[in-house]
């Protein structure tokens, strides 16, 4: 969970996944569900086809 601060207007989360390792892929998919439940939006990829790309949330 991020820390709330009155001067903070943007929250950035950088998350990485190694799709070659099934356990890491599953953990990543669970984290994405958590991000979605907090109304975070994924930018610049966020799927298996964007392998090797950095993904920004929001």
C-alpha cells in the first residue's frame, strides 16, 4: 500500500515479471488483480507480449 500525503498527486508503481518462470508469472498476475482493485491502470504493455518492456501503472 502506498503512503497518502497531501502533496502527492501521482503514484507510480514499477512492476516486473519473468514470464519464463511460471511461479513468478502467477504471482505477477495476482499483483495485477490487486492493482486493479485499487483502480490502478496499466500503461505501456502489461501483458506477455510486451516482454522486455518496462510497464508503468497509471
